[in-house]
């Protein structure tokens, strides 16, 4: 067995392991067979994922396994009702029984779509997350959020449905384009900004090693991020309270993504990076945090190569449309805008009654 570390997400009967290390794909079968006793597997992946990844998993499952592959188009546009229907049709064409296991091999889109399909297929079948991007490894593959987008916004249709296992092979990051690596890194920084100033400082001190994809640095940030998310999910699996902290920057970010049209000009991690800076600026405007904390967060993200303003993406944005999108956000409660704000780096909190005028003022300050 190769070198790996393991984390347990403790959710009672829905508990599962997160396995992180090198050469995990070719060892996948040994981990999967510990949690799944049947031999019908459907690997769901996209056009951008190297075929060697699915081949390694298939070989590792053994000659007696029935393994099929379904490929879908890459990109956020695949998180749609049309794609979900097409995927389910392709799955049903394999004559699945309830003991089938879906394996999500790819980034966040694949994980979200496959997980949602698993939650409704035959009223629920097993699925396993094999995330291949940094963003999906540190965020979307852990915690059981699944779903698709619709015309009203991002991830508004979905379910909480936990995987049986998460397998993270850091070797998949070796060929990851820089933009995708940075998109994932935004979510890594998020964990430091939420409740771990020491981790944020470590990231600031070791940024060059992370950007150079040094294996030990990658392994550390993935482990720390998964550990942080697992602890919050264990306390609040269905986002009734503390789990909302994981949405730092996401209310602004999702509104930006919706306005950009999911056309590739703004990817999720970039939107979160901008959104976190906007959240810190708004926190400062409301008197919760100091300007120096705003600048520390902004400068670290900027130094990493991430955008820190909507104007870093394009010159024209509609502030009114952004506010409208936020009013339809999943975190709106009793008609009130709910934001994750900060009193300092590493000290975030849930603010349930934010004045729309403050939100508007914050947006306007970024668009001049």
C-alpha cells in the first residue's frame, strides 16, 4: 500500500473516510471494496479527464468487477436539468440495480451532478467521490452537498447526500492548469479566513511551495482543508447553523457567477476569491473588522494570482442584477439577506440581518 493519510467524517451511519495521498487511483479498488460489497460500478467523468485515470480505477477493481464509463461534456453548463436527464438515461441503459455504485471521477461539476443523480436514482444508490481538481478535493467532494443550477441561480436544486468514500490522489494535480489550481486555492484560503489564523499564516509563508505544486505542501493544504470542513459538517450536516460559515464569500461570488453566465469567463474559485474580499470590505464598512485585515486578505489572494475585484474579470457589471440574485440565494432567511462576515482573519461569523443598502454600497465601491 502506498503512502496516504486518512480522515474520518463522523456522521453516524453515514460516516465515511477521506483518503489523501499519492498513487491512490491505482489503489482505489482496495479502498472501495472495504465499503462496497457489490461489483457493478459506473464511472462518471468528463471530456477533460485523462482516460488513464478511469483505467487505473477499473484495473484496481479487479477482473470480476462490471465497470462501465459514462462521459459528459465538461464545464458548468453540465450542471443542468437537461444534463441530469441525459445522465440518468445513460445510467438506466446499463440496467442498474440498487446495488450499483456510481464513481464521480472529475472536478466539482462531476461530483455535484453524480451525487445528485445517485441520490434520486432508484431512490438512492451508493456513490464514491474521486475528485481530480484542487477545488473539488478541498471543498465540493466533502460534506454531501449535491445539485445542479437553474436559471434562478447556482445549486438551487439538489440534496444532501453523503458519499461512501472520498479518494484524493494528489498526482492528479500535476497536470492541472494554473487557473484551475488557483480556483481551488481560493477555497483553501477560505478555511484560514473562517476560523484558523495560524493556517492562514502558514499559507502566506508557504505560498511559493503551493504554487510550485510541491507534493508535501499540497498534501498538507488538502488535509487541513478537509479536516476543517469535516469538523463543521459533523456539527451541522444540513446547514442549519455553523455550516453556513463555509459560505464565506459565496453570496457575492454566486451572484457574480450568475451574471457572468457560467461561460468560463469567471470560474467558481475566482468568484469566491472576489466574494471573500467583498465580504471583508463589507465587514469593515459595518465596523466589524479592521482595514488592515481587509488588506491582508486581499493582498494574499492577489499575490497568489487570484482576482480580488469584479473589474479584474470584466469592465461592466450590473449591481441591480447582483442584488436580485442575492435575494434568491439559499441563505436568505425570512426575506433577510444572510452573509458570512469577519471580525478578523480567522474569526468569521453569520450575520442574519444585513441592510440591503450596505450590500449595495459595498458592490458600488467595487465597480468604480
